[in-house]
C-alpha cells in the first residue's frame, strides 16, 4: 500500500470515529440517558474520547494517540457491559410481569424489550474504528510516516 493510500484510510477512520463519537453522544443526550451513574458512564467515556481526539488534532503527539487507544478500549468495554446491563434490566422486567417465563421466550422478550438491549454494542465498532486508526500510527514511530 502506498503512503497516500494509508494516509487516506487513516483520515477516513479518524472522521468516522469523530462522527460515531459525536452522533452516539448526541443520541444519548437526546434520549435523556442520565438517570443514574450507570447511564452516565457511556456519556463520560464518549466525552473523554472526544476530548482526546481533539487533543490529537491540536498536538499530533504520541501521548494523545496512546490516550485515544485507552479511550477506545473503554468504549469497547463500556459497550459490552451496556449490552449486559440492558439485557438484564429487560429480563428483570419480563420476570416481574410474567414470573413463569423461561428459556427461549424469556431470552427473546429480554433481547427485544423496552430498553434496546443491543444498542450499547454500538460503542464496540466505534472503539474498533479508533483502534484501527491508531494501529502503527506514525506518531508512535511504529509505521509508515504520514
């Protein structure tokens, strides 16, 4: 792959990351996703990632790339934990409504319940996009220069 191709791919990843971070943050704010500390967690993770991405724009430093990597791992973990929490919340609700529910029916109702069980998983590809952007980043001295 040529230098120009790598630079273009890295730019596309960077702007895709920004769009994902800003879009997801906006959606959570519009949904009022801040009733308790568990709901604040993805907002904090996303805000930190946005700030670190801004830090990179200003500094182009290796530290900012490393910090962004950490932020992306936090997005991935937060997304996975969020899926579990949403699913568990739906499951608890379904069992309160129908205590005898079990098996496939309970799973189906929990995964499609009032709280979108898979929605937090959207943080996982955001994190992966950021990690792909940071992979062998030139600021780290571990890949082709841009």
